C-alpha cells in the first residue's frame, strides 16, 4: 500500500490497486488514524492482495531487459 505525497507515487498508488496487490492508499494530506487503520487491516486481512502480489513478484523475476539495456547503452543489437 502506498501513501502518496509526491510526484509518481499517485500513479503507483493506482497501479498497485489496479493490479489487485493492495488497497488504494490515502494521500498524505488526508491521512488520519482511523483511515490508516482501516486500510492496514484491509491489507493485512485480504489474502487476495498477498496472492496477487506474489503473482506479480514471480512475473517480475522472469523479466530480462539485458539485451534492451545493452542496445540502449551501446546501440549494438
């Protein structure tokens, strides 16, 4: 769960939620004890968030950008 307060964190907040990896975080300007407690309980108790986060983690482990990075840095394919 993201507590967005600057730049790209607002986008990542939506991405995490849209991927099903956690609840929509609360902007820091609207943060309160009551709100954060509800969100944290949701994050902790909703096993679907954990399962989806694990799926995303496994997919990320398979990513391989080595060839793309070499090309970007050297222009060699």
